[in-house]
């Protein structure tokens, strides 16, 4: 026992000699002190989950904390770097989060730095609830009710599902955790299994008789306040904490049909036809090919669809895919020609002199994106094509069963890999198709990709109209008009706590840098939206490996938006 006490005394004396003042040495890790409150009454929010996620996982880390009864939190021993800070609590949403923007607030932390007074405000999430009934007032269970927002993807108007729920046995639904803003509400009727069973009998009767059948009646996809025409849908303005009641009463109406032929089907093979809503991402209906190659899809509502024919029993996968816009009338004479998908393979090389800094092939991915956005939300059931592929250690890559279309290649790194890099050239048949896109129509397509570490850099500060640095501003480098349908040509980031921002890996070209205090979703992909604000940005040209610095004034949240 005496020897143990002696050891403790020696350690205490040694510690006192090294730190005679009794003051602990400052830690090299950074720290954050903050508080989470509820808007608008500023009451503290306890048990909120705080997440700090490093942009570059190879250099930083991930940290979590929970708020106490007074709403405060502290995270210590943080590695230096750039981080995204999130706060989560059931029934609440961040007040600074703008309709689906998931970047969180950005913090840049240096070794030993202590960031204090981080204030995160949460708002009560909105709820949409109600009941779906039939024409007699009886409940319609298993109907899909969706809350939708309008966004832009690849230059196209896109309906994004903010939340969805199926009705219960009482026809009731409740969609929670919704952010404030304009939304649309729709209900897709439950599957009509009776109609599906009757289709076979109808088809048999049609093959024996030319007497037209009476128009089938069915429930249609309906939009608030009760229209089957999406263009007549009325938006709802949701506010924080709203409990918005919406009831739907569906009435049967003459349904539309799609009739056509599947050709190029091998002997002894058959085909399945599926119809997917491009508005909701749901497979809504389908049919089997008859012996003569014909098919009929019934009970179709007006809207935008993708129709897919998949051949079963073929030696090689055969598919046909086509976009359809259904209006007020039936579709007749549709011709689907299943074909084998293309194989796209190649090698990703590094530009001479680029070195390997920041490039990790094991964490690099390539995405094959449709130039016109037609594959967005496309049917994947029974389809072997995945637009995402991994780059092997030797730089090789491959996609299989690629549907016909015009594509471009997008390079993306996992957790910070490839930061500052961009695809300098995409060669197909010895021709650079980086701008025009890759025309794919079956067969084998060979690509030679060259990645460059000399991506342009635009950095600077965001300020308000008084010149005060602004944190959490959305900063976007908008490319020149001819490539604005290409999402990969934009640079996007969020300013940190000091208003600083950095846009890396930009392809050489002309850009307009814009900053918003708040922007609804990805509205900057909308050409009409950009027309209103483009003059407020800073125009500049970025060269290969060039670094530009600038200051940009943020567009205030209260300013009129289209």
C-alpha cells in the first residue's frame, strides 16, 4: 500500500512541476457551445439531437450531443475542418432549413477554437390530416395521400414528395413533419383488384367481338380541392405548427386506357408492361401482353408517366421504355420495341501533372445522368440498369443494360474524395462528348474519361446590404445559359459562421455567383427564377486551376420571389 501511495505522490509532484500554475493546457481540438430554442416563444428545447458531420471524412469526424433541460449543448475535442451542424427533435424542424435544403448550418473550425453562442431555432412541424371516402361517404382504405412541392431537376419542373401516407380502415390519414411553405395535396385511389380481374375477361370478349365495351368507370387521382386535372390543383400555404384538415370524396368517372403492341419479342417469350407515374414515383398499373403482342392498360388518370415493357424468357434482357403524357383522351396504337440495353465501359485517367492529392479511386463514383432528365424517377422494377457505378482501383468502370438515350457522366467522391477535381474530357469514339452528351442506343460504348485536379476555385464572403457577414447563406455559381440544364455544372455551398464560402472543382467557364439568405429548395435550377435575380449576382470567368476571390451581397429573404 505504501508503495502505491508513493507512486501517486511522485505523479502529483511531477504534474505540479510541469504545470506549476495549476492551469490545464489548452486542448488542440475545437469546441462548440450552443442552445436550441423553439420559435416563436424562445423556450428551450431539451432532448434535441445535435449532429456535427465533417465534409471531408478523411480529415474530420462525426460528433453528436443532446441538449439538456435548458436547451444547451457542448461538443468538445473536434478535429479541425469544415462541418455541417444539424438539430433534430420529433415534431420540430429547423427554422433556418428551407424546404428540403439538407446542408444544415456550416461551421469552419480551427485547432483549439471555441465557437460560442451557436443558436439553433426549431419550429413546430406542420401536419396535414383528413379522410378519404367514396361517393357514398364510405371510407376508402389503402389510398395513397401525398403532400407535394414543386422543384426543378435538370431544368425540368418536378413534383417532389414531401410526405405520404396510406389511409387506414376508416379512410383516415395523417402526414406529419412537414415544413412550412406552398404544398399540393393529392390522393391516388387504392388498387381496383376487381377491375384487374375483369381485364382478362374483357380482353377475351374484345378478341371475339368488335362491339365496343361501355367506358369503364374508376376512381381517378384527385388533387386538392377536388380536381382530377393537375393544372387546376390549388396550393396550400402551410405555416409552422399548422394542423391542416383536408378531406377527399372520390367519385367514379370514365377511365382512360392505353392500347398498344409489343414487338420484337422472341418466340416462347412474353412481356410485362408497367406504368409508373412520373409525378409521384409510384407503379400504378400494369398489364400482360396477349399472344398477338397486344396489351391494354385500363383505369389510367391524366398525368405524366413512364411505360416499361420487360421481356420474360429472353436469352438476354430486353426492355422498352417510353415517356407518356396522358391528357383527356385514350392512347391508342402505342408501339413498344424492347431492345437489349447497352454496355458502357471505360477507364478514368488522371490528367498529366495533376498528381493524386485529394483523389482516392476507392471512394470515387460515376453517375450516368440523362441530359434531358427523362430518366428521372424512371421505372426500375425488372430493370437491371443502375446509373451509379464504382471506379475500380485501376480506374476502370462499367454500366450494363443502359436504356437508349442521351447521357452525361458526373463524377462524385464519397466523404470529400475528389474535392477540387472535375471531368475535363469525356471521349467516345475519339470525340469529346462532355458538352453534347453521349448518344446510347444499344451495343457497346467505350469511354475514356480524364479527370483534372485543376478545378477552378471561387471563394469569398457573403454580406447583407449593410456589409455585415452573413452565415448560412446559400451560395450558387450558376453556369452560362447553354449548360444550365446540367446540374453537374453548378457549384453550390453554404457560408460558414463568418460568412465565408468556398466553391471548388469548377469546370472552366463563365459563372454568375448569387447568394440568398433563404431560397425555396433548389429554385435556382428554374430558368424563370434566375431571370429575376441574375442581375444581382457577380459575373466572372474561371480558368483552369484559377482562384478567384469576391464579395457577394445576399438577396434578403423578404425580397419578392417569383
